[in-house]
C-alpha cells in the first residue's frame, strides 16, 4: 500500500518577504485548492488547473471552474483565471490577466464577460495597476480582483489580503 508523504513546499523569502520562485507560489495555491482552504476568498469551485495553455502561446497560471446546482442539476456558471507574481505586479502583468479574461470570455463563456472572474496575486502592486483597476470598475463595472500575499514564517503558510 503506498504511503502518503506530503511533498515539501518551500516558502523561503528574500529580505523583503517575497517568494523567490513563482512555482512555489503556484504549488501553494494548488495545495490550498486541493484542501479547500481558499473557498472563502475565491468562492466555491469545482475544478482547478495550473499551467493552462492558451492560443496566445502563453500559459495561464491557474484556471478554475465554478458550478452551481439548479433543480439538482450542476450548471457551470463561472470561470476564474489567475495570474501569480512573486514581486510587485506591473501594468504588463495586469494586461496579461485581462488578456486571459478576454480569451476565456470568447472561448468558453460565449461572450458573457460576467461569467469570467480575473485575479492578480502579487506581493504588491504598482500604483498604475491600482489606478487602472479602479477606473475599470467605475467605467466598465468590471474588476480584476487584486490579492496581496504575505508569508507567515511562524506557521509556514501564506496569508492573502484583497485590496
């Protein structure tokens, strides 16, 4: 019978508290999704995948599907795309997650932008990112959720804060 041994997950940081490699942040998210730890932040989700190829020859960091029950029938009602950055997120990073959002809207949501939620996770965000997200919310009534991560070295875990 195979023995279940958890894989080590390094959450080592530099002197600013930033995780060195995006792969570790991605692994933490995958582990947290598997354990159901992020339902309060992301919502109920059905499936989650990482490193999802797109038709742009780029790879979406994380993709989730969300299902709801209607008269005992599971209905796919939302998708989430997530972009992860271990440092300070730039405008280019924001445009990348919006590009994924638009791609999912066209390819999977039949043009319904309300079906797609985009999330940008980073240690911090440039002021230009904060300004763009604020203006987009006001003008388009559509937002990119911004989540700051912090490594709690005492409990060897990551804490997320939405801004």
